């Protein structure tokens, strides 16, 4: 099992993940749009469009305006997710010394990395539990929830719980050096045995399952949101009269008939 999870499955997972994202992109770009679709707020130029998209990403203004209880759980959860992803990349790459670049000592940087990871992990866990509670306890949310919605939340909860245990239990801890050595082998196509830490093995397995599911589930909604915002908040332009791809030409004297000419 260790060999498959640590040295074979990662390549299968990444292949399915990337092909799944390409399939999603093909479906989104292939959708028929015969008219410009532009919704408020109306962007005047591409700078406005980028600003609108960034504001939506950073502040989740639609849930804030229309479903404040959802925002209370969704915004912290996504912020914590971004912190977890960034923390994993920086912490493993720099071996916990990333904060030396802002003036901390090596020891203080490693301690700050641990404390920040613990804080973000707790926020992530609480936010996921709150979102699961909403789906179970609030009737109108439960009515529109599919079994997959609960399974996705439970899968993410399992990943976070195991990750938090690795942060808080000394017996479950994995050193940065071990993680970097293992991941470097995968990235360079020279895989090495997965660290002999069952918390890490389970954590790594669950993350791979999440990556396999991601492109084919509602979990892909952050990318879908970017695509939808690009469609509805592009710089507004008046559409020409008539059908798409047809240029209308006025002919004859004033008050006469109007003809059309296709192009």
C-alpha cells in the first residue's frame, strides 16, 4: 500500500486532475453565447473587470450581500484554504525558515511557521464544521443539498483533522526535511519511499482522492466563478442590431425600406 500511495498513485492523480481541468475548460469555452452577457457592476475597461473579479475573490461580496450566514463560514474557510496551500508550499520549500526574510531568526521562523499552521488549521476545521452544520440544520440549505455535498465536506474534514493532528501531536509530526525529500522525488520523477508516518500516509492519500474528485464536482466552483465573472463583467459594448454575425445596412431614400446584408 505504501508503495502505491507514495510512488504510483501520485502520477495517476495528477494525470486525472489535469485532464479533468482540461475537460472542464473545454466545456466552458465551448458553451454557446450568441449575445454579450454583461451584468452590474458594468466595467468600463479591462482594469475595471480585473478589479471586480479580484474584489469578488478577496471579499466574497455576493454571499456578504445576499447570504450573510453563508459568508460567515465560506469566507474564513477559503481564506484558511489559501493559507494552508501557501503554508505548505513555503514551509516545505524553505524548511520553515521563510520568515527569516522578514527579519526573524531561524528558530523563531520555524516556531512562527508551526504556530501559524496550527492557527490556520483550527480556523479551517471550525469553518468546515460550521458549513456542515448549515447543511444539516437549516431546512432550505438541506433541501438543495445533494449527497455529494456532504461527502465533499466530510472528505475535507478528514484531511484537515489528520493535518491538525500532525500539527498538535508530537508523535504524529513530520519534519519538513522528510516531506521535501519525498515530494522532490515525485517532482523529479525519481520517487522515493513515502515517510513511515501513518498520519502523513493517510493525509496524503485523502488529498489525492480530493484531487481526483475535484475537476468533476462542485469543488471546481472557484475556477467556474472566475470564468463566469469574465463573461458577465467584461467591458460593456452595445451589441449591433440584428442577429450575431449579420451586419444591417440601410438602403433607399429616407423613410424607405430597410435591407440586410450578411457578412
